[in-house]
């Protein structure tokens, strides 16, 4: 049996991280079994469905690398199919008209039982299920009905979706029975929770997947992180490439209980991926980020930007974080961290030291990290201070920050003219 799954977003909003996780689990399951991953657009709500949302959802899926098989199906183009299926039930006396709507009466007192591959046996008495709308009076199908018609017609073998749909499953099973079609396997994956274990909401961080792209998370990191929301490879491995995930993904290791979305963990993971990413990956992303901030112009030199990337890539969590940390290298308008200023520039001698260091650096015939370091150590010795007493205030004067990469390399890349200018500006303000 070929595994065939589907992801069925409604284009009434952008891609929620929870939906992205659902798409990913379906995709991993399909790829693991060399099956098919179909896309079905549940767009029968013509008021709330919008083309822009659809485009953004497809774009997010592409960005994550979740390629689908064949063309997407649009429910809005299949209204006739749903109507015919409902009319079939009407003609068999299993449905009735209610004005323009078609309803499916549910006989109370029956038990619907099914095996969920995550939750085990589920039993519901039909007393708890109201009569179901099949076709609404505006001619559009109700979700449960269209879902059953499509899942059976497209021979979906496993329905993998969020467990907020668990209560829909018995209703759908009644419809499979009435339509005399074979139901798929059901797999309800756990809800995503925030770190306080309440349902994930904006309070816990962005819920729109695209926002993570904008902030500068890499798709590989997001895929790795989302895969571990409710699934685990066993052991304590956390960094898994997409190939590892496809090889190891297995429904038997999907948990029943809520999966916690820990932004700090995602950021850590992203930093690991950023550290490993080659310059070819970094450069276009950084160029885009710099352009968006107006920090890139015709004179910008990719080779030089590459040096800045090498300097910072091991110490940032996101591309946004990179731009924040390295801001002083890209623009003259960068903020001074007030704490850093207080700590490093308010020392009585700071201004005089910076001035002396600037004079010393000005005389350097060669501008490289070794020469800069030599000048710094020699001056510190002459002034009978520690090299750190020059290094710390210099870092704040040049970058506005108290922490950062190796100062001598940083100054080497910042360039002589800029370094001297910033040291003297700071010294002037202090003296
Ligand atoms: N459009 C539904 C949703 O986004 C699909 C549910 C399903 O997978 O059956 O929740």
C-alpha cells in the first residue's frame, strides 16, 4: 500500500507554526515511506479565504522545503462533487433537505469506535453528536463532509492532523459509513503549548511562520525544531538534518501530550545551524537584511561583508541578531549601550587612554589584527595599565557594545579611518 497523506490548510490566514508542524509531520511520513504528500486548499469560505494568504502559505511551505506531489486541489472548484455526494445520500434516504441546506441526521445510541495511531482506542456515543450539515444553504459544503469526500476520493491512507480535530473524527466516520467508503487511519498529533503550558499564542513569540523567516531563522533549523515538537528520535539527539528526520520519522514515537514551543531552544538550534552554514548561504541573506535596513549601497563590498560574517557567525542566534551585533560596522548610526558606556567609558582615564591609543594606531604602517594587538600591548605597558583597560573602552567606543568578537580582528575589519574617528570622538566627549 502506498502511503498517501495530505496537508489541508484554509487560506484564511498566514501559516501558523502549529500548521507548519502538521505539514511537516505529513511530509516526513510520506517521504519516509516513499509515499505521496498532497496539498488540499480548503477554501470554501469565500469571505475569509484570500489569495494573498494562499500565496504566503505556499511560499512558507516551499521555504521549509516541504514539496508537495502533483497540483494542489482546491475545494472551491469541487462544489459539484460534494453536492452529488450529498444528493446520493438524499436519494438513499440517509440525508434530508432543510430549506436549501442538506442535513445528515444522526441516530442516537450508536457507538462509534476508532483506533487513533497516537491516542489508541476512542469511543463516542452518537448521543453526543448533533445532526450534521453536509451542504450549507449557500451551497458550500461543511468542513467534515468535504473532508470525508476528498480524503476518500484521493485515497488518503493516513490523516495526520492536530488533536483539536479529534472530536471531528467520529462525525467523519459516520459519514464514511453512510457513503460506504473506507476510512483512513487517523493520527492526531499533540497541541503545541507555550513554555507555561498554555496553548501557544502570541505571548510566547510569533505564531506566524513567516515572522521567523523575517527575523532570520534558517529553514533547516525550523524544520529540525518543529520535528521535535511531539516527536523524538529516541536518545537525547537534538540536531537532526532533514535527511536524518526523513530516515527516522516514525509515528510510534509521536507523543500524546502537548509539545512545548521553547523559543530559547529554537534560537539555540538556529545558532548551531548558522555556525555551520557556509558563506554562500549567509551572504545573500545578509545582503537582503542590510538592504532592508538601508545599510547596503553600491560601494558595499561582498568580500568585506564576508569577513564580517566570519567574525560574527559563531556568536549570533538569528540574522536579526547579527545585524544588531554588527550594526556599527555597517552604519554610522548605531546605538551605545548605556550600561556599557557607564561601565567602560566613565573611568577617569578612559578619554586619555583612547586618545593615546588612537595616536598610536595612527602611526601603524600596516592595518591588521597582529599589528593592532602589538600596538595595544605596547601602549598598555608604557602606560602601566592592563591591555584590558584599553580593549574594553575601545570596544564600546567603536561598536557601542561591551561584548563582541576579538577586538583586534574587529578593528582590522572596521578599518583604520573609522577606528581612529570613533576613538577620537569618544575621547573628545570624555575629556
Ligand atoms: N482545514 C483544516 C484545518 O486547517 C484541515 C483539518 C484536517 O486536516 O482535516 O484545520
